[in-house]
């Protein structure tokens, strides 16, 4: 425990608290809850488009419904999830790094080209990072599930998941041990794909595109940032699937028809989200396109919403 960076953990918890209202709104959007009528507005390309109000309007709606304290529904389990993720990642990462250091001497005798050696280092680093991050997800998943279900209570105004203890009892009574890991498979898949895609793509770009002989070599410091953004776009549907599966089939209104179908598995959920065009909901918090065919003309406000 002496190797833990408690300052980083404290900063992470602080950021979780500050950003919680935005995360809260995003979770509700991922669950498909849209209490505000869409309006006709111009998108970022100045084209008229049917859009939901921005995240600020959504947060204002939550505040109007539940008050200021209501904006922090589900915060405590999110803090526990964030802290357990950071601690587990740090401990597992340190242990794997020490184990890797013990085998370095043997690897020095291997005769490989410089290119293969660098690729091997990237793969070894990626494997260790994947193990650490997946371990962190597994440990934090019960708190993650409680947080999502607590926030999902906003849809039906239930009071089932009032605290950590009642939430734990509810999940165990309804779904057993497996209930604490609802939605974990798409979350793990998203993490694994993101890590490998980022590290391998960044290595390829830095090795073959931004080489030492080019004038663009100084851009290497931004490679991981760019490929990370691309990876998040690719894996975002898995994030939505994980959130939906954490609430699907529960006693909450948000997890049952007509709010959402009860899915038998996460692959069925992912397929249905793609089919209905909902796999990317919540990816944008400002220009949020609405599906026009789901609404009648009377449900659409004729006046443009104020810019927020």
C-alpha cells in the first residue's frame, strides 16, 4: 500500500465529484431516458436538424425535479468505484512491473532486430496494462452497477437503491452474485480493444509515419491522444451496452418496457442498439440528434431552444 499515490487518488475522487452531474445526465441518456422534447436547431455544420436539448438543459431538468442534492444521486458508489479502480490498477500494475523486471536479464540474450524488439516491448507493456485495467474493472464493477441503478431511479422515481447496504441486499436478492457484475463483459471488451488499439496504432504511427527523419517527429507526443479519441469512438457502443445491461431486467422502470427491452445477453443488446440507431446515444452532449421518426409533429417544439 506504500506504493499508492494517494494524491492522484484524491484528485480522481475530486474530479468525480465535480463532474458527477454531467456523468449523471450521460448515464440517463445512455439508458434512453429523454424527458425533454426535441427541437429543430442547427447542428455544428449549420444544417437544420431535430435535436434534444443540451446537457446543461438536462442537468437543469434534474435540478428542477429533484433539487440541487438530486444532482448527486449515485455519487457515493461512483466514488467507491473510482477509488477501487485506482487502487487496484496501481497495485496490480506495480506487481506486474516487478515481475517483468525479474525476466529482463534473460531477454537481453535474445538476438532480435531493433524493430521486433520494440514491438515486443509494446506488446509486453500492453499486456501488463490490460491485466491491470481489467482487474480494476472487475473489482470496481459492483460499485459501478450500484451507481448506475441508483441514477436510473430518476426515471421511475423509485427508492430501492437508497444506500450501499440496501443496494447490495437488493442486487443479491434479485440476481445473486452475478448481479454485481451485470454489464461487465462489454465493459471489459471495450477496455481491451481500446488498450490494444491505442498502443499498437500509436507504435505504428510513431515508427513508420512520424519517424526521426521527418519534420513531424515532434507530433509524437500527441499520437496517443489522437488514437485514444479514435478508439473511444469505435468502442463507445460497448459503453452504452454496458450501462444498459447494468439496469436491464431490474425492478426499476428504466430497466423494463416500455423504457427498454429486457435483454437475455449483452450481444443481443448491442445488436438491438445498432438496429435502432441508439448505439451512440450520449456520445455528444451538445449537438444531440434525435430520431425524427420516433416523434409526432406535436411533440416537437416549433421554436429553437436557447443556446447553452
